C-alpha cells in the first residue's frame, strides 16, 4: 500500500470519528438541556449524571481538537512526521493513535 493511500484511509477514519464525536456532543448537549425536574432527589441524581456528561463532553472536545490538528497536518503534508523531533511516526503507532503528533520516543 502506498503512503498516499494510507493517508487517505487515515483521513477517512479521522473524518468518521469526528462525525461520531460531533453527534455524541450534540446528544450530550440535548441531555443536559432536558433536565428540569422539581423533585430534589431526582434533581440531585440528574446533577450527578450531568457531571459525568460534562466530563464526557470535555473529553470529546479534546479529541475533536486532536483530530482537527491531524487533518490540518494531512493538508499541510506533514502528517506522520513527529512535530517535536521530525522523525517519522511508525505505522503501528498511527494505527493505535491516528491523530498523534508525536513519535513514540517524543510522546514519553
């Protein structure tokens, strides 16, 4: 498989994941906005659930930023090159973390 086809496959994977994350964030927003119970016990339970949803939303936003940065590196022709040392990022590492900007050595 050529480097170009690998990048296109990874671009599609990242684009698909971005769509999933955006859909999940919309669901989280809808869920957070839907809580209006007047019962104090139910409200306390909803607030706990809201905290979990907010953490999930924050993690999703972080991943979205990483994916967008990886897509920008693809557009710039620097995807797969460590932003810290300039070495190539291994295919195995990109298989696990397709949005990573660092080679294994620089990530530690």
